[in-house]
């Protein structure tokens, strides 16, 4: 909704109209509205001005300005329509033939088309802006996600698969890569990722899906020389054209090392599933427009990617992308919840004043805003490093920081996304709990973020592995200290000292845990502390930049305020 429409609506409502006091029975609460989500986002605009060179910024400004309007108009309407018409499974046709058709709404299909045309995945592979292409792409995803009814999920998995194929693929997988990264909606593919089985999603070592060479499975070998047999317990975006699946080649050793990664194209030229049965669709708390199915693989053809064995390690390139998507989706969801709550606070009156004039309510919203700002800058730090890695411009230190930050940003932003969504719901009072306001969806959809792509505990243990088995800790510490050294403004000296003290305290407590052999039980505390310190440093850098550059002046007060609030919290 544009500012003009929004203001007209406000004028027409409220308790006082045409000079008379309306009786309470004539009162109808004005709904919260959304302005252009690029223009209204001072942090996004400030961040881009900080990180992006002027010619790219000019191009982004016009592209994101246009897209920021779409996400509150046609894309938002499609998201609502997709949410209202969840996918359904049609197992048989009229004549009793098994078809396992997953029927999705027209809106969901249109979101796919828009994603292709807008280049939501393609931008990252066209690399028109070199190492900053990921920043460009993720800025668009950040605008898109909260309006898309989680269409960002098939995009994340398609993008992750593209990166996996870029790193480990060959001639046989080039066609799939091109489909995943095109802007042509008629050729655009998304992907699933099939890891989780009934025995586990965090621990996939007991995976029982078997890959048999085609001949032993009774099929002549060809371009897809394996046939997959097994059951996959969670498969999202099951209407995608392809998936990356984990399976054990017949006779391969037990455990995680014995698993390999396969590219599975789901359907033949007629649209029929190839050796796949859809057992049922999951009945989920949230992400309701997104189909998530249980599958039986009964000879699904697969192409081995990256050679036999060690598949879990090889698909790390996929997870690195999907975890960064998760972090960007988390901050995007937070931003949307806060923007709606802020707008509502200008329209809802209690105890004789709009909520926004109630000091405690305003303070509550300002604290949420600071959480989102810290998480945003943290997430986009990982985005920048991912872009550098993909373009081959990352230093050894950058790679170490990225190794540590990828699980850290995913787990930390996801956890805060749930907290912020919950608090934002409360800011609407009872209306926040009522489905047709659209507000409950914010919380339902946030709750999946800490679960998929690695739970909080599982990723905290991954952070420990990065610290104990690689140089990531040294890289991270050196990097952050160098960046703090560069913050020379007197008004920020206190903040910098505080951040340094927290780094020292973290290093000491890690050593104490190491000495006491309690690193594992402290893994979560360590991961959260790394996230908090990383975000603090980014907030301080941004506060310095916005205070000293005209392009940041519009956000300087908010940047300073959010740094103070952030440092007053400890997690
Ligand atoms: C909506 C939705 C969509 C999904 N889509 C997909 C998909 O497309 N493809 C796919 O492969 N999977 C998908 N998943 C599955 C998801 O990735 C898994 O649910 C997740 O990885 C957790 O695995 P699990 O369910 O087996 O839980 P478990 O592994 O059983 O974990 C249960 C709890 O134990 C904790 N835990 C586990 N191990 C440890 C440990 N060593 N130390 C401490 N704590 C531990 C976890 O943190 C968690 O809190 C989806 C899940 C959801 C909810």
C-alpha cells in the first residue's frame, strides 16, 4: 500500500470524525498497512550505500524501488492467495490409475514465474556485480520472502543445488544447472533436497535409501546409471523438477561416509513421476503453501554427482547457500513483523493515546528493531563472504570467517526470528492471534527457521567443529579485531572497548570449557556469543559509517541507538 492510500485510510477512521466523537459501536480499527518495502527500509538503503559502489547502487536503487512496491502489491496478493489455497495430493485419476499429482494454486505457480523473471536465483550466477552479486540477489530475496508465502524455500534449494552442481557437477549435470539459473520462466527449475529419513534429519548416517547401478536394478545404464530405492520422510518443494538426494550405493560402507549425492529428475516428458510415489503431504504448523511430502523411491533414476562416497561433506556447498537464505529469510520476516507492528502502533489507541506515544510500547518496538538491525548486518556479512568465495576473491581469512559464520548466522537469526515474531504478535493484542489479520502467519512461518537446514544444537556443534578442527577461530578473531581497530571515532570508543572485553571473555570461557571437557555442553552458549559479538562489531562499523557519510545520515541516529541497545543485551 502506498503512503497516500495509507494516509487516506487513516483520515477516514479513528474515533474523531467530522468534528464529532463517534460512539464506540461505530469504531472500526484501521488495519496495519505496508509502504514500499525498499523505500521504507532505512537500514537496507543505508547498508547498500555503505557496501556497494555508486554505479551499482544507482542501478539497485531503481530495481529495488520497483520491486519494493511489487512485494506489497501483486506479489503480496499472490502470497495471500497461495496461503489460502494450500497444495493437495491427488493420488489417483478418475480411472483408478496412480498419479500422485500434487496440485498447487495458480498463485504459487505465478510466484515461480516471477522468481525466474526477477532473477531471484539467476542474479547470483550471472555475477554481473562480481563478488557483490550475492548482496544484490539477497537484497531482493529479503524484500520477496515475507510476501511470498515461503516461495523462498524452493528458491533456496534450487540455488543450493545450482551451487552444488557448479562445484561438483560435470557435462551430465550442465543442463540441470542451466535450468536452475535461467531467467526464462518456461525453462526455470527449482530443486528439492532429499536427506531426512524416518531415522533422522540431523543424523543422516543411518540413511537406508539404496542406489543400485541400472543394470543390477533391471534397467540399462545410460545418462542416469543409478536407480534409487528407499523412503524420504521430509521433501519440501516436491513440485520441483529435480532434487539432490542422499543414497548409499549398493555395497558401500555403513555410516555417513558411505553416502553419495544424486541428481534426480522427478518427471518424464508427460509429467509422470519416474519411480517415485508420494505417500502423503505433511500437515504442517506453517509454510502452508509449500508442499512437503513423504516419498517412496522405487527405482527413481539418479545421476551420481561428485563421485562415490563422502556425499554429506560434498553437499556442504548446497547447505552453505541454503543456510544463508535461511538467515536472510529470518531477518526479512523480523522486518515485516516490526514494520506492521510500528504502523499499527500509530493507529491503535489505548489509554487516550496512540500506542506509539506510550513510552513502554515504543521502547518494546525499539528493542525489536535493534534485534533485527543486528541480525540483518550479521546475515549480510555472511552474504558478502559467500559472494567472495564464489567469485574466488576471498582471502584465507575470509574463508575461515565464512566457515564459522555460516552456522552461526543461521542458528542465531532463526532463533531471534521466532522471538521477534512472537513479540510482534503481542503488539497487536488479541488481533495478533486472529488468523484473518494475517499476523499469526508471521509466527507460524518463523518457527520452521530454527528446525530445517540444521537445528540450533546441531549447528552449534558444527560451530565447535569449525573452532576445534580448522583455523576458523583465529581467522574470525583476527578479522574482528582488525575491524575494531579501524573504528576511531571518540563517540564509539566505549562500544569498541565493550566488544573487545566480550571477545576476551568468550576466549577465556572457551578455554575453561576446553580444560573442563565441557565444550560440547557449552556449544550453544559459544555460538550465541560469537554471533552477538560479530553483530556488535558490524553495528559499530555501520554506526561509524552512517555518522560520517552523507549517504548514511538518514539512518545515523537509528544506527547509534541500535548499537547502544544491542550492547545492553547479552544474547
Ligand atoms: C517444514 C519442514 C520442511 C522440511 N523439508 C525438508 C526437506 O525438504 N528435505 C529434508 O531432507 N528435510 C526436510 N525437513 C527435515 C528437517 O531438515 C529435519 O526435521 C531437521 O534436520 C531435524 O531432524 P529430525 O527431525 O530428525 O530431528 P532430530 O535429529 O531427531 O532432532 C531432535 C532434537 O534433538 C536435537 N539434537 C539432535 N542431535 C543432537 C546432538 N548431537 N546434540 C544435541 N542435540 C541434538 C536437535 O537439535 C533437535 O532439537 C523439513 C522439516 C520441516 C519441519
